[in-house]
């Protein structure tokens, strides 16, 4: 991550993943993943729990090193520490990852203070601008324990905006939110792309999110990419597994947990 003085601060980056494999203790989690995220698009990675989508996002963020294969943001390797001096990348964690001992203001000011991105007045302008974008000005003096789940998500996004990201990553941004707040977060993600022209990658199992704002969607199952396409390609998917994931039916006479029991007998 870099400050706004970077000579490429206005550039938007795409992401390329080629033949990515990742194993933990010999157990494969990601298997031969290849995909390309175009600069400036909203790309949503969907899949069942445990499918490997969050691990994939961590590779893009440079928090994991591939067992084999490669990930590039533009021409840069996200796992290379030097990349953090070239690209503004921000990751919005599923749980928000706010510091409970810091106010909303100080949570947002922490990054520019640590990286000396201006004097205190300039940092305040930067923080307040991010809070204004997300209509959070009134929460500036509050602490995370005083915030609702939806407000914590919005503060986490505002903190990411303070970094002036060229690549913005979201890990399950609508998890644990009610339908109205989920819709609010979905609207924010779409609006921010228009506001900042940032490349956006969202990991989610939220069908509404993907079908509402994605330019393209990738489906990952059992560590493999099963399909990539536009929203229209997933309205009536031909693949039965993908169709069942996106549009599951409720069968009270033959429930899924009973089928799982039979599979393990």
C-alpha cells in the first residue's frame, strides 16, 4: 500500500491469475485456478462455504503465497513486499477488523498517520471525506462497540477509502446483515466504483449482490473455477451444480441433510 504521492496513484489495475494451486499441509484447497479481472470492473467470486474463495482473495491481497502458479496485479506480484510501495490495495475483512480501543475517527486516521501521508489537518480532511461519502460523519467519535453490524461494515469500507485504493477487495461484505443493510452495502460497493473508478473484487455467497452489481461472476466449487461469465449467463445456468447453488429448492420431504447422511453411510 502506498501514499497518494505515488506516480501511478491514478492508474487502475487489473488482476491476472494463472494456474494457481494452494495446499495446506498437503491438502489441496485451490486447484489450477486461472482468471482475469479487467481494470475498473466489479468481479464477484461466488461459491459454497469451504470452496476456497476467501483463500483465493487472500492470494490477490498478498497474504498467501501460491504453492504453484502466479497472481499479478498489473505487472506486480502481490506477495512481494515491494508491491505495497507501488499499488494502493485495500481489503475489507468479513468481520470489519476495526480496533475496538480506537474511535471511528482514529480507526480511519491510523493508516495515514503511520504512513505520514500529511499533517494532522490534511489527515482529518482525508478521514472526513471518506466518512462523508458513506454518511458516517455523526459516528466520528463513537467506538466499534457502540456501532451496529451495518455501521461497522460501513466504517470498514470508509477506512479502505482513506487508503485511496486502486484495487478494493471485499470478503463477504453482506454476511450477518439483515436484508435492508445488505442492500445498502451492495449499493455502496456499486457507487464507490463509480466514485473512484477502482477495480473491485468481491468474495460472496450472496446471489442478490452478484446479480445486482457484478460485471462478471466466477463460480468456484471444491477449489476449482467452474464457470465465468456475465450476469445473464447465470440467470438460468445449465450446470446442475451451479443451478442448485444459485437457486436451491426447498424439499421438506427429502431434505438435504438427510441426503448428506445417506452419502456418508
